[in-house]
C-alpha cells in the first residue's frame, strides 16, 4: 500500500540532464531553471513512453493560457504512486519543472506535481513512493528497481573507462535521440535498472523476465541447463542468455548482442562484443532483490565495469504496456522540438 511519496529535487544540472537522457534528449528544456506552475488540468494524454498534461493557468500578463507539461510514461510514474485519476481534467495541481527553451511560456518538463491534499508525486525519474512491501516466496513475482539506483547509474556511466569511440558518440546527442525516438528499446544494461516494473517467471528449463520498458513489453528468456552459448545465435538487442543457480541466486550470462546506438545508455552505444553477466538474489528480508551486473564491451569500454541495485517487490502493480503499448507518435514528439529529421 502506498502511503506517501517523497520528492527528490534535481539540484544539479548534469544530474537532471543525465536522468532525462535515459529515454529522451533533454536538450529542448532549460534544465538549469526551475519553475512552479499553478493550474487546472485541461487535458491528459496518459501514454507510454511519455505522458503529456495540458494545464489551464495564468500568464505573466494576467491572462489565461495553456501550458503543456511532459512527464514520464505510465510504466515509470506508476512506480512512484502517481495514478491517472490524480491528473483527471478539472483537478487543481501545482507542477514544478523546467521550461522549454524555445517556448518557455507554453511548454515544460515536469519533475513533480503537488495535489490539494499535500501529496507530492514524481513526474519523471527522481522520487520514490514509500511502500509497504510484502515478502516474496522466491525471485518469481513483480519487481521494480529503486529510483535512487537509476539516478546513481546516470551519474556513474560518465565515470566509466569509456573509449574514444564512446566519447565521440556522447558528443552527438541528436544521433542518440534518433535511435531512441521509436517504440524499439535498447538491450541494456539501462533497462535492468530503469524505474519500471518487471515480472519474473521461473520454470524448469527457462526463466522469463518481462520488462515494462516504457510501453514496449520486452521478454527476456534465460535458458537454464545449457553448457555454452550457441555458435549460430542470431544477434539481437536482448542477446542470448544462459542461466544457472548458485543456491537461490540466479546468474545470467548474456552474449550475442546486436550493435545498438543506445545499448549501454546515457549516450553510449554498444557493439557486437558486448557481454553482460548478472546476478539476482532474494534479500534476507524477502522484500527485495539484490541485483548486480558486470559489463564488457571492447568497442566502447576500455575495461569491464560493474554496478549493483535493489529491486522492490511490487505485486500491487501491473505491466502497463499490456493495456497501453508504446505510442510511436508520442515516442517521437520530442524530435519535433529538437528539429531532428527522422
């Protein structure tokens, strides 16, 4: 049961930019400025991979005006406790965020929304719901990573030993924007830490991990009891995963990735040599999964890197992409703001 939502402000510009860059370019917004808009909801597009809110508010000249607010998609905001009914037309809200560079009076990206009862909800990654977590019987079930870990990944990736090719790719954010402005999603590791729901099912021959990847329902199949990766595997964004049990912990070795311009994340591509080894273990309290990965990619990483995060047991949620799949027009809308040709 969700009791309270704790806001987390983006105090530093690089942090805000990095977080936003996980699923779109923030270049259209002035992330160095924070504005507060008081208004009434006129229209809501409750969508994946982004949602849009139109507020009736008052301009600096005292006249009524409409302002569009971009927020994360259903897959992300549901983990913070924000629900569609909180933003129903006619609802009074106060939105904090950053203005659009070319249309600061008409558009903004939201960071949090405050309701009349005092509740505060995150509108993009950066806050977490305070939830009463129920214990799980095993790794099987519904889980969502903590938002704080995703923020930490956003700030950690730039410190990794990136190659010259990776640095060059980071210098061209529009190329990454083109790559992610669709309803196709990248192969990780970002999506394994992204603040969205995932469902784990355990069988005798395989484990499946279904990820609510901002409206794209990704299903990873982890093949158990196979001694080695096939020689003729067809490269894909998700790669080919082998798994084995170390006690109650699941260890996954994934190879066979297809090159991906957004494959490592935060502006860093991935190459055909990418390999990811992951470990999932149920924590002692049985309410969390301790997740970690080690990543190799000779083309874009000068040496292997590792990262760990915590997933929370969230059986009260559901995979949003089953009801609201990724909308291609919504996915590409920010490219119009950037004037990037598709």
